[in-house]
């Protein structure tokens, strides 16, 4: 069975804006059976560090963080 875990990531120099927090809160409200975790760069696996540092597009960086979260914790 696939764990009911959802991993959100936020990268950037600033805190997540209100719209981002509201999005996560709404997802939790609609999916109360899921465990939701918000991650930052701290979860990046060492094997992705070099590629991560070369990326300039935030969406590319967040993909690598999501891969790391799935590999570390499972879920989808």
C-alpha cells in the first residue's frame, strides 16, 4: 500500500507567502487522512547536490527536492 504522505517543498530566500500556506492548509482540509510535510533544502540527498547547485530554474530545483523526499520518506 502506498503511504498517504504528501511532500510539499519550498525554496527561496523568503518565507512561504500566504497563498502557499493556504494551499497546503486547503489540501489538508480536503485530505485529512494524509500526512503532510513541508520540506526545504535540508532534505536534498547528497547525490543530487551537484546537479541542484547548477540549476537556475526553481522548478528544476524543487523537482530534485521532491525526488529526495520520495526516496527518503515514501509517498507520492
